[in-house]
C-alpha cells in the first residue's frame, strides 16, 4: 500500500523544471495550477497494479558514497535536446531498459510536438535520435526509444522503503550542463503537487527533496545511495521573482514523481503506447470552492454526475455528495482530490468519508476501475 497524500499549502509557485530555449534559466509548463479546465472529467486517474518482482540489484557496484554512486549511474543518465542544438528545449532522462528505452518527463518532450527532432546524449557516446514511445501529461511521464542495445538501466527503488531524512542524489542536466550531480535528503513525502499550464496539468503525490534541482533537471533520476531510482525529478518551488526580476533557481524545494508511479506508467507506455488511469466513476465540480470536493449535481455534456455501473454508483455515491476524506486524508479541494486519487493504482480499494446534500455524513468503500486509456 502507498501512503495517502497529506494536505499542505506552500507559498512558492510550483513550476515544471524543463529548460526552455530562449529563456536563461527559464521554466517550462507554467506555474502552480489553482484552477483546472471546467471540462476536466472524473476525479480519478492513470495507473495499473504494480508488477510483483524480485529486488533489482544496482546497475554496477556502489560503495554507499555519493562519489561511488555518481561513477555508477552517470553513464545511464542522458541530456535530452529538442530541435537543433536544443533550441526548442532541453531536459534529462535515464535508461530503463537495456534495449534503448529511456524515461523522462512529458513536459520535457512535449514542445517537440509530432515529428519534432529529439536527441539523446549519453556520456561517452555519440548523439542518438529518439522517438516518443508514449507520453502521459497527467503523470508527467514519457518514454523514448533509441536505436541502441546494451545500455545499462537504472533499477527502481521500493517506494514504501523511502524515508524522510535519507540521503538522495539528483542527476541530470540543469541549464544544459550534462552529468551534473547534486545531493541532499528526502525532506518530505506525499507532498500534493499540481503543476502545469491551462491545457495540460500534472498531478503528483511527490517526494520533496532539498537536493538542488534546476531547469533542465526534469526527467532525471533522484537516487538512493544504493543506485536505485527513488523518483523522477519533475518540479521545483520558486519564489515569485529573483533579485533580478526573473524566475529564481533552486531554493531547496524540489519534487520528484515516486518510483512506483513512474515505473508503472513507463511500463504501460512501453507495452501499449498509453497509460491507464484509475477512476471512481464520478464527475467532480472543479469550480467548487468550499470544503472538500463535490460530485456534480447535474449531467455534464450528456454524462450523469455518477457514472451508471461505475465503482462510485456501486458504493452508493450520489450526485451532490461532498467528498471529505480519502483513506483518512482530509480533502482540501477538488484539485487535491485528483492528486490523492491519482497516487493509487487501478484495483486499489479506498474508503471515503462523504457528506450528503441532506448534511448527513457516511463512509463508503469502493474499488478504483481503469479508464481504458
């Protein structure tokens, strides 16, 4: 089981950490999203059950030091460039399969559009053209494929074993400076992060770290000292402006997509080209500003507030119900509910505390279904 997200408010803006060409230290993706599109469906989203597997060894021998870890993992971490010489943006990525698959962030590759040139540079190797196998803006995960065998994949850590205070290392290409290593600790877990622009919004139940993460680090790995990927660096918190009036760099608040969620989504993208979202079968009123998150009271675009035959209907959820808690986590607002639910996998069972339109509170249990794409 994963940990439920805990509600927290942060004053800095949360921004996606891709390096956008034309901006010195610029940031891709926009600022913290406080308002979602009114046509956004359902308050539930992507993922399939985690594959059971034996523990994966580190890619090469590590000695428990940052120096040893760096030596071990740097050959597997790439600089990703869009367009000629990265003129359309840059980010980071890392090898997840020996036969040429790399994981990065959706917002790193999105500026390339359909057919845009994407180049992967691994240390000590010639530049390789890459194609996008699949990309998921909601989880901010994308998978690239290069024509190369014999690469060294980085194994994923057990997300449940990650602890606040443990040493972690971020590897990537901040500001286009490839093979950059920074270290710090896990400073918080289950941090609800909503980042992105008006058209595409990512929902991350994130690992927070004070390891320096800057524009260009997006898509790179956050690793433990055993050489396992704890998370995928994706967003940073920034004060509104720097001393010079532009966006500031790292202020010691970086956010990574947990390994379990990243691995699950990447596996789906590799195997099917798309990822599945866990859904509860309701439409949430994203304009609701009061307590919790409210199920819509009327049909939207011809679809009823509670999907007939869906998990929510079977559990007894009704139009107008206010969702107050999920597995004991107090729901702050509709966006927070999306973050919480999207940290679960298809098939997970959750308990919800509801308040009906009559003011009475009740508890229901439902099993999240798959979105089918």
